[in-house]
C-alpha cells in the first residue's frame, strides 16, 4: 500500500542542514527567547482564567442555534461596561459550546471574590442583558433565570471558589512535572542512558517555556484570549507530546548512525538530524489535516 503520492514521495529527502555548524546562532536565538520569556513571566505575569482564580459558571440554553463567537462578543461587551462602572479590573469571560449548538457554557471572573446573593442576581441580570437578543422569542428575566416553566435560559450554575482554584493550580503543576518525569524515564530506558533522557526533557522544557512566555508577553496585545486555564495546561501537555515524538525520531536515527559509524566526527550528527527533518514535518501536517477534516465534519 502506497503511503505517498507524487507530491510527497521525495519531499525534503535530500535536505542537508549543518545544525552543529549553526549552533552559535541557535544558542543566541534560543537564549534570547528564554530570557525574554522568563522576564515576561517574572515581571508581567499571566492573565489567569477562572480555573485558577475562581469565578462563576453558567450553562445557558437558547431557543435557536448560536455561535460561541457572537455570544462571547456580546457578553464581554456587557461585562466590560459593568466592570468599568464598578471600578474593577477582573471581568474575564469564557464562552464554550456545551452540548448542542443552542447551548453555551459561560464563565466569568466578574466579582469572583464576592459571594452574596446580590452579586449572583447582578451577574444573572448582566447575562440576561447580553443574551436576550439571541432568542427567537421574547424571554423575560424571571424566565431566563429559572427553567421551572421555561426550558430556555440558565439551566445550571456553579461557583469555583479560591480553595478549589488553588487545588486546580497545584494539580496542573503536578501534571506537567509528572509528564516530564515519565518522559525522562521512558527515553532513558529506551536509549539505555540517562543522558538521552536528560537531553529530551531539557529540550521539552525549553519548548514549553517559550510557549508559556509567549502567553505572558503577548497577553493584552493580541486581539484574542490568552488566559491561562485548564485548556492552556492541556495545550502545553499536547505540545510536549508532539515534541517528544520528534525527539524520539531524531534520537533513534542518531543512535542508529552512531552504531554504524562510531568513528565519525560529532559534527555529522547534524546531518543525521537533517535527514529526518521531513518526518516530523509531514507527521504534524498529516495530523493537522486530519483534525481539520474531522472538525469540518462536525
């Protein structure tokens, strides 16, 4: 069974990049990115989502199909106006499709440090103000906040307190640490040497740190949400997973070639890596195409 076509059969086959010869440039660029990332994390920090700070979550049902983007824009505008009037900074809003396309999960940090029923009623009123225009039939505030006689509106609500948020934060750090530890053990055992495992983990930590620094540095600059939440942690673990696959492929080829040519100069390791440069690129491109196709079907 053919696994390629005329366009991809020999793509990047004869690629030769002297990675060892370019190490000084690599060190400089990598070092600069690491320093910028650490400085941004230390001095600017992050914008934390409700998972790490606490807040209120609502599941809202509509009487017609809506999009998360439209709902988010309306809710953010309403809460931004309310936050400005109240003189507070935290009003972050997250909107995700929850179930069908007529049901959304809305989470907000607005007055997350206050637990009074008056604040609960205020937030429900703000949601009603932001979302009433999305209903095909007119809906009253009383019907929106209670589904006893009306199936649409707020069908459930929950509050993530500071204690739960701290537990989630601790669990997130533990998850990342255990992932790196397991990867270190796997590579060390597979390649029969702790130095392979250490090299793999350092490269993964390097990649993860730059991505984390990007979220810190460009938060508030780019026109989309860069909050640190559970989705962010999942993304970091996914990046680590993709990166370790690339590392294993390259490490395996280097080990193979060193076994065949033990007397060759260390510089040729860069050649071995360049031989395999097409593999991770095609692998990632294939997965992205498959994911896009599956998303389009949904």
